[in-house]
């Protein structure tokens, strides 16, 4: 059964059929970890439920993966990581907000997934369906503490570094080291924050 949440969105995690090409492999509930290697393309298929028309977006997290979304065989969204070249952008995890056309209820939803890394090749994260603002608000609500801690550390780092660098003689470098440590820690916290994955 579909678990309805009060914030105008629902989970979409049950009864996903996994295919390699046309070959059916298994049915899973999300989150799932499929046994595949890197650079292997596979498909996850489900039928969209009879949710209200205001539930017009999907929220999907792609973990270092290429993601293409089809509705009844028609591509409605794609996120592909760059490949090749010396100046290629690094692999990123991201939140993908996918718009659903009107009258999507009952149609077949297909995710095409592929990753260059073995660690995330078979990862399928939980998926939500609902209004975009409600899902974004829920994400901020659950990730806000990490973001606030990282922001406080970042501001502390800037203050410490400015004070340390304003001193003409570096007799005592404790403030400099504290600032560098705070800066490194805050960047790590930001990097782990799923909010940044939504922004990027």
C-alpha cells in the first residue's frame, strides 16, 4: 500500500521491477542495492499510483549515477555525468526534481541507471512523489541541523583567519590553525549535506 504523508507527498518505494535490457531480474522495495558492476545499464520499472493531480513531481536522488526517466516509454528527464577529457567535471550525487505531465496516474515509470563506480552502481534510493515545495520543505527540515552547524563553523573559520592574518607577526599560530581546522570541517559538513546535492 502507498504510505501517504501529511506534507502533500507520498513515498513511491514498493514493487519496483528490475530489468537488464528486456530480461526481468527481480522485484524490490526501495531503497535497494542491485548486484551490478560499474558501467552497467539497468532499468527499474513501476506503475504510478492514483495520487492527486497536485502531486506533479518526483524527487529522485542519483548517487554518482546517470539517470534517465521515462513515462510510458517517453523520456521526461535526464541527468548524465560528463565522460572523458582532462577538464571533465567530477562525478556528483544530486537530487533530481522530475516534473510529471498531467494524467500520469496509472502509467509506467521507468528509471534507467548507470554509474562509473562499483560502490553506487546498484544503488536505488527512496523516491517520493508530490508537490515540489512540500518535498523541498521536508528535505530542509530533515537536513537543516547539519547545514546550520556547517554554516556556524564556516563563519568561525573566516573570523579566526581574518584575525590571524591581520597580525603582523605570526608568533602564535593557534588562531590560524583553528581557522583552517574549522574551515576544513565546515566544508566537509557541507559536502555531506544532502541539501547541497539538491542545489548542485
